[in-house]
């Protein structure tokens, strides 16, 4: 017999491996393991998790689907079970003013996000986990170009020894 109070919750990658950080723009996955929520071994069941962002105060309710029949492991990905009691979708993240319940987690750089799970049959079985959102860095680039208004780049650039020879360079710095 499985006793209540033994659930776990984690922020994860799509494959279920635990994560503690996400780049804003990434899809956010939550995995709950709660064996006593597996009521029917022939059906993929659902649980819900509340996800919040500290800086923006955004709040999203995410439905997690049992990953396969009879596992007791729930994630916001498609199930492998042939029979399901619901559907789910990845939680996307972005930088924007918060819109509660829009299915997108609005966050800011270094926002702490929190997932809260409460077993609907045992309020004592409440678990939470935190992760940090960050703005991804974009590398700077230096390219040789054909001219001051050119769109493409060149891999080789020959500068002759005559007068008026020019070297055109484009510097891209996303942080500037």
C-alpha cells in the first residue's frame, strides 16, 4: 500500500532530468512523482501544479499528464499511454508584463520561479521547488563584409597594395 505524503516535485528538462535554472524563452517542464495519484493502471491521469515568478508575480496553473499508464509520474509532456484523462502543454517563458493564466510564464532576469504541488486527496502532502530564470547571453561577433551596406559576410578578404583599399568589418554586440 502506498501511503500519502510521498510525492516529489522538480523543475526538469523534457526528459525528466532535474534543472535549477532556465533561460527565459525556454520551455519549462515540471515533473511530479505521486504514486497514489495513479488510480487506474490502464489510464494516464492528471495532476495540477501552480507556478509563480517572484519578480513579475505571474501565476500559471499547469496540468501534468501521467507519463505512461501506471507510472505515478506526471509531466507537462504528451503521454505514452494509449488512454488518457486529459491533455497538457509545455509552459513557455518570456519577458513581458504578466498575464495571469495565459499559459506563458512571464519572468525577468534572475526571477525565482516556484512550483507548488498539493495532493488533492491529502493536503498534508504539499511539495514545492524553486529554480532561477535568466536572460540568455548572446555572443558577440566580428565579421568581414563586402561593403558598408552589405548584408552578407565573406570568409576571405583581400586587401591590395594600391591606394584606396578598405577593410570593412561588422561588430555585433547584443549586450550593447
